[in-house]
């Protein structure tokens, strides 16, 4: 074994190019695979861990206290399928003014009277202070916005008591915005009762619905205000991870395929170019098994090193990446559970080297079977045949002789050329997929909005809010009169409550051209009072469809509305309505922003500057990509460049092997007058042929990958993309990616071509 290791170590040092290629391709492939699998695992694992730790409720149900008593609810919950129950807890809805004195809470909030943060269901994470034990005390549901120094401050309830903050807690299921003692809740006039349920069968939405139906069977009609399940919450929290995972998996799979091809190609080339080395090893007494071991060790050393560094790099990148993906109200609790699972690292550390060894097994077995005498006597030049015949036929064309000779070279080693072509095809497919992904995300990043500039009412300067000097009607006239403006719509934002839910709904009102909004994916736009358009994630989270009815509440008012359309917006709390619906719930609603569409050719930047000059209390913001799309496009670009570089290294290795095999031919061509420039053209042309074929095959493969991956990314966010964002393959984009194969091939062949051009006839004859 020591002799095998010494021979393998010497081969690794001697074949620096092949070693570098294997190391780099395994590094890139392993790193992307670790991040991708870690993200797939993280799409559910952190939530499951945190939810189990807190013994969260499978169903949070709200009941009308005027129709069913707490005692009857407690008896109804005693069903065989119910594993545990907490409550019923009295629940009140309180409207908090939006000002800086209420710890970030504003609008309609839910307050629950609860005696203990623990219990059989839903253990609330009390991270600062203590639980209220007497009237006049309150605990706020805040994750990390405030510190323990805020304990003891006063929290004023409008038309109610002023409470002292004795603690801060976080509830993953968000069953309340604040908690008080059961004795205190009466002063807030509770209108609902909250029941927290865990079921023995919680595997699906249908099972949860069936379990809740068993509990509510026999209760008065209309006593159930609404309910929410933990599966909907889990789906919402893991949405970003599910959106990122498909494209990372695509890059991981492409990386593995490239790794297999390149490793097999490198080892195969090492066997062919090292015939004499193999013969010498056997002549020195190496058995066929030891020769096999030398070549497998030659691959394993850089492969294991690349996999180890790739796993380490993937772990380092995955930490901040997962924290970026899992942002939002539950991020703090989930971050404690985030990280790459041990099975992912184990799979990468063991699986990728095994893939490389299996890829190298075929060429290594060939080296094992090669007789010593044949190996020592083997010439360096390939047999005349396919390449020479093609070159002779091309000689009769008008192509320059260096070009015709170069076109025929790939046919000398068809197996080697086929593997190189496959690597180029995958490189081109990666470039094509990344270009299509960027085109889709650039459209999505701007929200699909047909407007160009959003003008916000009010601006913050030097820590102070500056209000506009114009009134609402004057602002619309002003914005419409500025150069470049075409259409304008006013937008209001207010939080309301959905009957049966504990989290507020963002009701956005539209006045003017209501179509100046996110892309409509189903139904139509709201035109009159009682009609709303909802974001697709909102509909899926609440189990709703276009055509169903909702009840929205605000300040004691209630409006029954019908969902008449769905938008592409990713906000799972968003509901959009025409202005009459907003004023029915909020009579004093006022626009907080104006969406402006510009005429063709108008500059959003110039319009924004004109807005600032016209009224210093306005804050214009041109429409553009967001951070999420920027992150995906940036990471996809980086992975694409690395895989394209790896494919170029495969071409580089092929060009090196070809020039090594044909040193005698190069010497003969130079002796009859071929110039160094012609040698360079011939070598580059031989690889450019593979580049052209790679583009012809790789571009369609990249388009297919784009069409498979992008809908799954959209599905992770619970949205549907319109055809304008998926059918991006128009002539300009195709023209941009078409030369990718040639560029990869030329980039990989250029250095070996220059080296071949510098060879002298004397050097070639001396080596012979």
C-alpha cells in the first residue's frame, strides 16, 4: 500500500492541471449541494422543532361568546380524537392608535385573558419579565424588538385601563398580541372565546378539518367565527425556503453531472496520456490491482479535499443564507433551530467522493487491464483514421487550412470529445437557465407592477417627519401635472381583522386607476363596494378561492366582501379593494402613497426629482428589484460562473491532452511552414467546434430546466406567474446565451493553444 500511495502522490504532484480541475469541480458541486439540501431540510425542520418544543396548537379556533358558553366549549372539546386542549380563553379586540407610545402595536390587536404561559397546549416563550398575576398588568407578544429595560412602562388601552408591562413573550402560533389575567380581560369587553386544540391525527388539512368538525358538532349554528391550522402557518413560514430550494437543487444536480463527466474525463485522459507510465509501473512489479489503486487514489486525494472544503464552505454560507430566508415574525425562535443537518454533511462528505471514484472506475480498470509491453511500446500519436478522413474532405473546401485541420481534430478521440461536449452542454445549460431565471426575477422583482414610481406621503429627514404642503386632491393634480406622468392611483394602507383570525389583515384601498397594481392572476379587479382582490398566498393560507366571501372588521364596523380576483403579490396578509369598501370600514381613510405610470420614454429618476422639488413632504421611489430577487440572481450568477469555469477547465484538459497526443504532428506541420498563429487557430477551432455543438444542445436543455424550476419556485411562495414572466425566451435573450458554448470552449482552449504554438520542432524531436 505504501508503494501505491507514493506513486499516487507523485501522480497528483505531476498532474497539477488535472488535480486542480478535480478539486475545483468537487468543491463547487459539494458546496452548492450542501446549501441546497440544507435549505430543503430547513423548509420544515426548524418549524417542526420549535413547534414541538412549544407544544403548539394544531388548530386555533375562535367562537362567539354570545352564542356559546365557555363551559359548553370545554365539554365539546372532550372528544376521542383530541390529544390536548387549552382554554377556552376570553378574547377581546382592541383598536390601538398608531403612535410611538405603544411598542409598535397599532390598529386592531387581539388581547387574550390567560392565567399561565404554560399548559397542555401552546407554551408561550416568556423571554423577559414575568406573566401577569393581577389586574393592571400585561405581557406583550414581541419577539426581540424591545429589551427588558422596557419592563414597567405603561401601555394605554383606548377606552379602557392603562396597563403596566410586566413581561415580553413570543408565541410561534401568534394566538394573541397581548395577554392579561382572566380577571382583567372583562374590562376590555371580550366578544370571543379562543380554544387551542391538539389532535392525534394532524397529518393533513383534511384531518384537522375533520377533527375540528367533531368538536364543533352540536354547537349552535354560527358560533364558530373562524379557525387557523398549524399547517398553514408552517407553509407560510417555510415559503421562502421552498422558493430558494428548486434553483439551488438545479445547480447542485448540474454540478454533480459536471463533476462526474470531468472526473471521468480527467482520469481517462490520464490513462491514455500515461500509457508508458502504466507500463513502467507494471514493469517495476505493480500488480493490476495496485495500478488500479494508483489511479483511484490520484482521483480520491483532490476529490476528498474538494468535498471537505465544499462542505465547510456550504456550512459557512448556509448560516447567513438560512437566516436571510427565514426572516419575519418567527425568525428569532426558528433561528435557534437553523443549521445544516448532520445527514446533509455526511451525505456530502461520503457521497461526493464516492461519485468521483465511480466516475474514475472505468478508465482506471482500463489501466489495470493494459499489458505492460503494450503500454511501454504505445506511441503518443493517435491512430490515423476518422480525424484524417474528415480533414482530407475539408481540405477541398475554401476554409483556411488551419481551420479545416482543427475541425477534424475532435474526431481523433471521439470518446474524449463526447465527454468534453457533454461538459460544455451542461455549462451552456447552466448559463441559459441562469439567464432565464434572471429575466423572470427581474420582472418579478419589480412586482409585475405596471407603474413606474411610487410617491409616499410624508418623508423622514434628520429624524423628523416632513408632511406635504398640499392636500390629497391637490397632490393628485400636482403629480398628474409633472412632466412624464400618464396615470395615477391613490393607495391607502390600514390594518383590519378577518373574522375568525388573530393576525391583522392589510387592507389596501385604491382610488383612481385600480389596475395600477400587482399582476392579476385570476378573476378581475374590484370595481365597487363589497369586492376585494387578495394576494394568492392570503387565499391559500386561509383556504379560500376566488368567489368566496369574507368578513372584515374595524372599530366595531363589519363589512362582508367577496373575493373577485387574485394577484401575484407574495404578502399573505394583503387584501385590495376599491375606495368605497375602505371608507365603509374606515371613514377617515387617507392615501399614504400614489402610484404613477409614466409615458413611454420618460425617466423615473427625473420624475422623482421633479416630485421632490414640487413638495418636500413627498418621498418618491422608482420601481425596481427587491432584495430577495437580487439575492437569487446574485447567487445564481456566482454559481453559473463557477460551473462555466469548471466546464472551461474540462475543455482546457482536453486541449492539453490533444496537443500532447499530437506533438509529433505539430512538429511535422511546423517543419513544413505552419506558423504559430495557425497552430493557435487550429487548436482553438478544434474546441470551438465542440462549443458550437454545445450551444445547439445546451440552450434547449437550459430552457427546459427553466420551465421545470421556475414554476416550483413560484409554488413555494404560493403564487402563480403570468406567461409574461415565464415565456422570456425571445430573440434578444437567445442571442445573448447562444455564444456561451463557443466562449466556454475558446476560454478553455486558448492557453493550451498558445503553449502549442510556442513549441519548436527541436523540442518535439527531442521528446521523441
